[in-house]
């Protein structure tokens, strides 16, 4: 091809345009992946971490309850951290009052069975909080909804009501990533409070998971419940047509995080 023909040829221009188009398409694809793909991948990863934490707390609850019910003096559970934090908190409370028949005075009287802090072992990751609290496992999400992950060990059967009360002592907390160990030990002797001829029971719980406690007390113990959103509390009441026996099992825990 003559030099004049080479200079006037449009083949080189076409090749340059093709390269520019390919680079443009690649740039658009990279931008789309960066803007949409990475956040989606991150959300999937976070969802997986939250599910792993939930499953770990179910296992933790099963093991810690062995200490609560005197099946083991201590339990050690390994958990994986994904960048959140875990600590023992002091912002949950339980009060139990029973109405009994006093044969001496031939009248009903109210007795306080328990009035004390419960406290909880709480894990917070991203917008989700999961806790072990009074033999149950609970979760709360960014929407504000609280749910039961694992039922607490209350029992009502044949006119017998058994209420566990497992207050937690400890101030440990840790944040970051990696493996940690939660150790639960007996903190003193287990105490059993018994009440006979009970005609009514009142349970007041103040907790981050008060709406989930509301569901549990209503659905499982068939109690009348009302909540106080201002105080993050639930009040449950039930009157029994036949008097029942109530047992409150107090088993204190000492929790440490390593």
C-alpha cells in the first residue's frame, strides 16, 4: 500500500475506536461491581456472621443451663468474634409476686418471690444484638423487633409452676475479631423458694427483649400481659381457678470472658 493510502486509511481509526469501546465497557462493568456487587457481598457475609453468632448462642445457652440446673459446676464455650463486642450487661430485672392463702389469718396475702437484677451475656454485631438471659436466648434487630431464639426453661404442668432465676455476676467484655471463651461457673449454692396454695402470679420483667418476653409469657404460660415501652418492661398476671404450687429456682452464675 502506498504511503498516501496508509495515511488515508480508516482501519487504524476503527481499531482505536474498538479499543476505546472495550475499555469503556470494562470500566462500566468494574464500576457496577464496585457500587452494587461489593455491598451485596458484604451483606451476605454479615448475614452469615449473624447466623453463626445465633447458632453459637444456642449452643452456649444449652451448656450454661447445665450449670443453672446443677448438671455441671462449670461450662466453657468457645465463640468466634467477627468485629463486634460481647459483654455482661446490667440492664435487665425480674420481679415475681405470688398471692397465697394464709390459713392463720384466713386471708390472701402477697409475697415477693424474687426482686433482683437478672443481667445478661450480650453480643452486639452490626445492627443485631443476641443475648443469653435467664435460661433463654434472645435477639433484637435494627427494626426494633425482639424474638425468642431459644425458650427459657419455665415449666407449668399439673398445677405446678417452676420459674428459673439465673442472675449473672461479672463485668467482663471484649471487642474485635477472633476466638474467645465464655466460662460460666456456679456462684453460690442453688436456692429453691416454694409457695403453696397460690391463687395468682405476677411477673414483671425489664429487658431489652421485653416484647419477646411478652410473647413467651402470653403464649407459653397463658398469662395476661401488657408492655410499657417507656420502661422497656412487660407485666404478666394470671389468676388460677385451682390453687397451684410455685417453685422459684435461683441459681446464680459467674461469667467471665477470655
